[in-house]
C-alpha cells in the first residue's frame, strides 16, 4: 500500500512543489511506493482572487490533509495553521525548516531539500510502508 505525503508551504509556488517533484523522483529511483502532493496555505485570498504568482498553485483544503499519512510543512509556523485550520493531529504534521528566501528554480532549494527528503525516505515508517 502506497504511503501518502503532502508538502505544504505558503503559496505552493516554489518550495512545496519542488519538494513534491523531488520526492516523487527520489522515491521512484529508490523503489519506494509513495503518492505525493503539494499545496499552499494562502493561494487564494479571502476575496477569492488568486495570490500573485500562484495561478497554477493548489490551495490547501481538508481533503489532502485527511488523505496524507504525513504532512511536511516548509516552516514551523505552517504546522500550527495546518493543525488548527484543517483539524490535523499535531504528530502528523512536521516541519522541514526550509525558509522562504529561494527564487523559482533555485539550486540552493534543491540542495537544502534533498537531505531532508532522503531522511524521510529512510525513516522506519517509510521503509516498512505502514502509516504512522
């Protein structure tokens, strides 16, 4: 049974979609059975107008949160929002501590994410394929 991971950042423009793509690639290369998605906390403003730069981004809702076995937020403050706003248990939502100072396509972002994503893949929960 595939393990489900959700990556979350503020706008789903740079960090969480990059983590999603990298995790899919790494999991496939290493033979892990994973399904991966990403979403943003603030893709759509309260008035329903998309945030600048987020036209292809996915707004976080409860459905992907409930779908995920683990939710990986880019920053610690994102964790609290996911737990409170989307009713997720605190132990399911973790922070990767990836700050929001990267530009689109940044090599530095990939270099920062790769060891963090590898650690997730190597965790006992990921290797035995069972949900937390």
